[in-house]
């Protein structure tokens, strides 16, 4: 059996009287991207900081690449790279100089540092801009440079703590493609994010953390199946019909319908055995209520709905799930 990239058992960390980690168990197998999701204050960043040896745990056992974080922190640091929530590059230096400086701080010789920096610049499409000052870079370029700086030591594990915070959609996609390339070249990735579409796009395995504990883990598709059923979704033609549609759908699901006034959508997890039956039942209920829907359809649960079902609390930012069905 391959050695686990991360093995966490019963992790505890308190800040004053509050437990940021309250017995967290979590494993990361090699060869994959693992996304850690949770509400604000769930313990995600605390866990990343513990893996990065930036804080001392109050209890539990944490190993990275087989190394005990408490007993061998220096060896752990040599095995990891870290890119935090905000790009930490030196604006008064060029992109190339930033990378070479970090490589030298890792103890590399000048020739090795130059070669490593050139490789990273090419990998992230920054070669043409390598000798420009970092302060002239766009936000997406700065994030790429920051990510590249975490790789000059060729780490076994890359820690990404909300890496696309503040980026525009195009820059996010470019960074996602860069992360895909890292995984293809054998780097394991632990990702924390508030964007559920990002987790679905990048991660083969998701861990949901709430109040310092892991409440569920598995591939996104498996987590969706665990919640069960299909989601019936109705888009109202008129916002005034939302309350009437929600009332009509209340008897069709296993929970109260969710109303999104901004998009004029009402959704509910259907108890019908098949999607076709759920769609037919929903259409009848809405028409009997005298409402005129613009669209009605049945789809799989989104990762957001899985998140809410498992945590019952605040939801991170997410992209809207697309439904398929009838447009009227």
C-alpha cells in the first residue's frame, strides 16, 4: 500500500476557549487533489497551517509523507510547498528574481536555482514576462508566480489555501489549468476553497469540515449520491409567484423548498423514485397552484446542496447548478 501523503488522527487545536480543531481525522492519498470545504471558522485554514508546521497542535497525530509534524518539522517543510490566500511576491523584483530568490532560500546553488526558475516560468506561461517587475503583473499573473514560487523546491505536497480568492473568471480558469498540470506531473495537492465549483472542477476527493471535525468525505459524485434523490427546480416567470410555487412544491420533497429570489428559482429534493415522475409531479403541482413557470426541470444535487445537507449552515460561494427539463 502506498504511503499516505497526509495522515491526521484526532487533531485538536484551541485558541483561548474555542476549539478550531476538535478531533479532526483526515487522510490524503497520493496522486490526487483533495479539497477541504467548510463554513467560515470550520477549521480549514488551521488545518493547513498545522500541516505547514506554522502552528503547534494541542493534541492528535499528524504525519506528512510519513513524517511526524511534531517531531520532524524541518523535514516536513522540505516536503511541502505552500501558496496562501494572497500572492506573497516581492513587487520590486522581477518574476525571475522572485523565483530564484526562493530557490536560493531553499539552499539551492545559483545554477540550479536559475534552471528551476526557468522551468517554472515556462510551465506557467510567464517566460515572456519573466524580466518585468512583479508589481506590473496582473492579479492572475501574480497568483501564478506565487504558485510557482511554492514549487521551486519540487515539493511532494502542495498546500493551496483559497488560491483563487479575488481573481477574475479568466484568471481562475488559467490557474485551474496550471494546477491540473502539476497533478499530471506527480504533485499531490491539498486545496481549501470557498468556491464549490472550484472543488468540483479540481478535486477527485472532497472532505467537508464543520466545527473542527470532518463530517463527510469522498468523491463529489459519491457525496451527491449520499444525499440521495433528484432535485426538482422551477424558475418562475413572475417573482410574485415564488411563494405560491414554494407552497405547491412543499409536499413533494423531503425538506422545505429553497427559494432564490435573485434568479426566481425554487428547488426541492424530490422523493419520487425517478426523475420523470418527479418532473411530472412538479408540473402538476405548479399548474394546480395557478402559477406559470418559465422553466421546470430535474437535476442531480449540486455540491452546494450536499454541503448544506451535511453542515446545515453557511454555504460558500458557488456557481448555480444547471437543470434540464421543460422551458415554457
